[in-house]
């Protein structure tokens, strides 16, 4: 059984908030953490975009297939920029271009949670994303139903 299926079972078929799903995901991935992003791995974490006002929207809780890294940055495919049913294709170096993003290490606000390859088929179905728009220094949440 996958982590997504375990979390879905915990919901007992009742609607849950995105923060509930996210906390269950992070709890389920505890102990699978890693010190930093590793090329070819998938991670999820909490993030605060330094240049949020310059972006159309950004994700506070990215789930990223890591494509590269440097001392101050890492970059990869954030699968949350894909429809939930198609997120599996984002866990690849050939991910669609709209998923590619660069992250400042200094703006990561949580531990890195490793997403094992064995979970990639359906982990994207966990609604853990939180898209926001930044206006005058204030982060305004965008409901996922508006994104998709």
C-alpha cells in the first residue's frame, strides 16, 4: 500500500483540508529526510519565495524532482504545476518545462522530506500544494480549484 492510500484511508472518506493532507504527508515521510536535495531524488518541503512579487504564482510546499544543485540553489521539476492525475511524468529529467523552478536554499523553511521512488506513481494525488500570489509583500492563497 502506498503512502497516498494510507493517508486516504485515514481520511475515512471524509473531506479534509489541504493542511490536513499536508501534515499527514510530512508525518508519513518523517525519518526519510535527507540533508539536502540530491540530483535524481524527489523531495518536498516548505518554502518562501524571495521574489514572489515577480512571479505569477508560486508554491509554498513544492514537491520537486531534483535536476541540479549549487552551493546556494537547487532546481528541478515541481510536480504541483501539473494536474494531479498527470504528476507522475514530473518525476523525470524530461518533465514538462512549466514545472522547472529554481529554489534558494536559504528560503527553505522546513526539513527536506525525501519522497521514495516507490511512492512516485500516486504521491502527486496528495493535495499538498499551496499556491500563492504575493502582492505588496503579502502572500495571498490561491485555491487549487482555480489553478486547475
